DNA sequence: CGCGTAATTGACTTTTGTCAAGGCCGGTGG
DNA sequence: CCACCGGCCTTGACAAAAGTCAATTACGCG
C-alpha cells in the first residue's frame, strides 16, 4: 500500500528490493481510517507515531483566537505527517483529513529499526524531511510576495507536480479534492477572491477545473506566470551518486530522534 | 563563544559539562567574518557545513524573478543556519548577513562526532531543528492570516523572546538591527506600510523603537493584540524528563544525515 | 559639514475583503 | 421519480487594507 511513499523516495535515490520490502512492511502494520473533516491529531495532543498517508488528502492547519484558519501544508498519498515524534511534548498545530483518509501509523521504534537496517532508506527519509521544510519555506515566499493569482497558480503547480511524482496524475490532469475555502485558507485569500482568481485562470485557459478534476493544459506557462521554480521540490535524483554501490555504509544519522 | 547556542539548547534539556565543552570545542575550530549585506551562502551553492551564528544577525531569503525578495527567517546569535548539509545538491535559497556577522563553520564530520559522543546534545539539536520548522510554520500563519499590524507585532514578539532565550535582551529592551525594508520583506508588507504600522504601535505605547533599540513595555499586551501564542517556540524545557539520569543511552538518531 | 541610507509623509491607486443574495448540484427520503 | 436540503460556488456592490509614487526629512558616519 505505500507505493506512493516508495515511488517518492525513489525520486531521490534508488532503493533495493530489501529496502522496499522493509518500507512496505512497516507501512502495513497498523492502519487507520478517517472521514473527511475529521482531525488526525489536534493541537495540544501528544504525537505518538508518524502518520503515513496511504489514501486521501489531509492538511496541517492552525486556528487563531479570532477564528481564522491557516492551512500550513497539504498532505497527499505518500506523505509523512509528523516527524516531531516525541521531541515536543505536544503538537503546536492540528492535522485534519480533507477527504476520507487511510493512513498507516508507524511507531518510533519501527522507524528506528527500519533506518538502522536500511541506510539508503535513512537517507531518503532525510531527503523527504528536508523537502518538507523547503516546501514550507516556499509557502512563506508564496504568501509574502505573490499576488493572489500567482499564489493560486503556484499552489496548483506544486500540487500537480507532487502528485505526478507519486504517480497520481493522468496526463495533464489530477484530482483536486479541496474546496475554494480550503484554497483560500492555504493562500491567505478570501474564498470570494479565490473564486475570482480561478475564473481568471480559467478564462485565460491556464487551468480547467470542473468538480474535483484539475487540468493544466500547459504546465510550463502556468509555472511561468506563477513565478514557480521547481527547484525547491528537489525531485532530480540528487542522491543518484549512491546508485552504483551496494548498501551504503557511510555514517547516516537517523531521521528519528530518541 | 557559542554561549548563546548552549544557553538555547538548555531551554530544552540540561547539558553536562562534557556536553558543553564538546559544543564549545566544535564551535571554536573554524570561524568566519562577514560584513553587513554580504551573502553567507547563495542559492545554487553547495552547502558544505553548518554555520553557527556567533555574533550579529543574518537572514534566509529568496528573490523572485520579478525582483521581489522574501525574508524567510531571521538568524540571531546561537542559531544554526543550514542543516541540509549534503543531502541537497544545492541551496534553494540564500543566506545573507544583516549586520556584520561572526560565524563558526561546523563540518558534517564534526557534528557526527559530537552527536555520537553526546546523545543529550543530539536530542537538543533535534529540538533546535524542529523548533526552526515550527517557526517556519508560524510564519506561514503570520503571512496568511494576520493584518499588517499583527504581523509586525508578532514578529517583534518572536524576535524579542528568541533573543531573551539566549540572553541578548536587557530588561524589556533589545537590539533590532534591521531596516524597515527588511521588516517589510519579512512580513510581506511594503516599507511604507511598515512605517505606518510602526507609528501606530508607537502611538499606542506598544513599542518604543528608536534607532536600533527596541523596547516592549508590556510584552503580554503586545502578544495579545498580535495573536501571539508562544507555544510554537517550545521553550518550556520539554526535555526536562532527561535531567535526572546521567548520560542518556537511549537510541538517538543523529540530526545530521550521511 | 556633507553624503548616503533610512525614515517619514501625503495623495492617490490597486488589490483584496466583506456582506449578502442567488444559483448549482448531488444526495436523500418520501 | 421528484422535491427538498445543504454544501459549495458565483455574483454584485461596496469597504478596507495595503501598495505605489514622489517628495521631504532625519540621521549616522567619515
């Protein structure tokens, strides 16, 4: 079931059959199902394990005292939700399901065993964690410096490319199971403005969005007008220098503390 | 010279004398000086080591094709700049000095030696890295959901509290060696608007800002009107359960990959 | 003292938000 | 099969927040 995670990690480095089986194994132990709009974990809770999204979409979010909500990141299949495992006493944000979600709960010990036995996986999980941080930085840029239209365009480019990296696109189309309110909460725009921006993008032929189906006829153009530079996703097999050797024996710190 | 780093790490857990000496040691090997506005490392460069700020302020930033710049985070003494060491082929952003800066360059191997010998330090460095990520998330919220005034107020609260955590405040005052343009680049506001917001905050007695000296007469009030919740900085000795024991021998993954 | 950077101010424009009403559409129950 | 319901999308009119431009002032530093 964790095809997407494996596929994503292989954007960074090549994994052996044993590596893949080990990932498959930890991801198949303990599952959980949630309905749309349910919280996977809430601000203030203690996070006990890492959640791997197997199916569906989720998001990290925070709600302010004045009631406004910011979506901090989106999670799609193959994403790991909270690597803070056991360092922080409690979550400083919530994670909620957008669609119905199926996830695997991976304990800290399972992860430690996995990484001790599979240094290549360790490297790949490090890469995954650092890409997550890079995405967060890019969101800061998005919210701070781009216009409404650029923000939405940028977000759609990012989501499309991330989905493509895990095999969840179909040509130039993908599912986009989020409401316009969600898009607004992620981009810092009102739902009304999101609506208008989407119409503009549609009118210019830059997107086709009908129901939950998104089509980007010309990704390059959308990227250009959205000031989207794909570098921050680091999808270009940066760990490929490891491909030649057998199991990597270089010292590799473990991406799970304690 | 790395008093601030040590002091900061002790916000999380208690360190032994040997832990502190080991940190002192790696931070004293190789230093570097930069003038204000010089780049410590630039987008596209290969990052070879972790930079520890010993003195001065720096910032992470990105420049878009249209010339606009977003400051993604501020670094003050005691902060570690780029833990991406050697996973990514190249930096996806730049780090620049705001004031003249003195920093320590810590190689990956030094860090690995340090963490292998000092599990408590490993834990603390994990905590530091996760706090950095939490700060980045909070910036996303700041840019997405707060008004100009709240954004500036929030940023000032954060900086003041971070400085206080490393002993760089003096009562209710601290140095704020950034221009209004910098504040704008960090909060997504124009310099003109930053100026007006600062005047409002001054007029309401919420800050005193003269030259590079910032005073916050009533931090609690400023926090309240800025929707600032300190939790995300995780300064409350969350690792204090480790205090009692001697050197911690629990498995601790290393916060430096490869 | 003079230069250059940074801060300030005013007038005006643009972007985005708010409010409120109406339309679409899929699902459900009679 | 159809009417109704609720969530989501769409639209218009207006308001508020923030940006831009341009000129002026303050201030630190050599």
